[in-house]
């Protein structure tokens, strides 16, 4: 019984580049895309995060300030917790 297919050497078609050359080009394009992505992060994302994080820190600081004032007020004489209401 003969096989249905015959062995064909692994060669590139006449108009196609060899596999190693195509892989090299793909790696080069991926490196270029990665450089552009890192540049985007550095120029657009990081500054925006820094701006927003400082705003968030200021808001947290204001809330902590209010909490500290409430704790200080609770420590003052005569300003203890309100007596329980009820029967």
C-alpha cells in the first residue's frame, strides 16, 4: 500500500521569505510596539495617575483631619458619649 501523500521538503514558496527572517521581522515589530507603549505610559498615563493620586491623598487627608477632630472632641471633659435613650 502506498502512502496518500508524498514527502515534500520544508522549503518556502518562491514569493515567501524564510521562516527565520519572518520571525526576526515580527520580533522587531513587537519591540517597536513595546517601545511605543512604554512611551505612552511615561508621557500620558503616569502623569495622570500622579495628578489623580495627589487629589486622592488630599481628600483622604481631609477625612483623616475630620476624624482626628472627632476623636479630640470625644476626649474633652463633659463630651462623652450620649447616654442611651430608651426605657
